C-alpha cells in the first residue's frame, strides 16, 4: 500500500515560503540518518555527490553496470526493499547497460520538448530488465536535477492518489516531473540564481515524510492546514 502524505508534507507542499522549503531541504541528511540504515548513509553520499560528478565527466555520458546496481541498491534501501529487482539488475550485461544508458542520456538532452526528452530517456532505460520508471528516474535525477526521483513519499505529497496499476507508470512520472518543475519555478521567482530544481523539491518532500519536529514547531507547521470537518451524526 503506498504511503499517505504526512501533515508536514501537506503543509510544506502548500507553502510558498522559500525559508520553509530550505529548512526542510537542509534536514535531508538528518532524515536519511533517521532511517537507521548504516548502508544508506554511504549509498546516499555516493548517489548525491559522486555519481552525478562521474556522469558529467564522461564523454559520451553513460552509466556503468556497477553504478546501476548501486543506484538500485540506493533506491531500495531509501524506500521499499524489493530484492528481486536487485537480482535482475545484477544479471544485466555491462555492455548492454553502458550502451542503453548512453542512448537514454543522449535522448534526455535531445531536440524534443522537455516532456518528450524525459519520455524518451525513461523509455530507453526501461528496456533493461528490472528497471522501471522509478529506477530510471533515479538515474536521470543524478544526471539532470530537473528530473526528480520518483519516490513513494514525494508522490504522495505532490499528486492525488491513483489506481494501483498506474502508480509507477511512465505517464505518472511525467506528471510528477511536470508538477515538481512547476513548484521549483514558483520558488525560483523569489530566489536567487535558480536555486530550486525538481530534485531538490523531491528531497525536501521526502524529508518532510520522516523528519520529527518538536511539538511547538510541528504545531506551527500544521496550523495552516484546512482539515476536513467530521460530519455530525444524524
């Protein structure tokens, strides 16, 4: 069953305050540590810092088999663990991973429209067995921060519920990407140097799903939420 957005996530998503979004983004390492998964700390450092730099340094850019395995491991450790997916990725040919990812990253920077580029890149990556739109989004987010990682928690905060069969579809990822890019654009209207990206929005929303605030701070964050009133018994 997919997660339900927390009160803090709902409050953050509705907020137009750059300061509130920055505070939550800065708490991302705290939220990662709070998962109490020692392996996640190393994987997240690699995914957020080392992997993007490695991709940007290559010509043409591509993902190695080892990097795809680590990306899958990061995704499953940060979210819901599905060991079968990791087995599928480990069994892939390094050459196939390299050539397929090369085609995908090239497509993401191609001549199509913004949505068309994302669609083409995801379509290429999902040719790999075990790689669905969510895993493809993890690769793209490391390559291009305007493409957010498709985490369950951030999906719950940004999009309305959908049918189970559509939860991890390409169509839903495109909607998710468009929605988070719009939010980033809104925040950038009042910030310097285009600081906000769809990936930073995703990390802030994910953090809001796990971070624990003091009772006083939690109250101030959720006071603005309009909760549905309970119907009176007839």
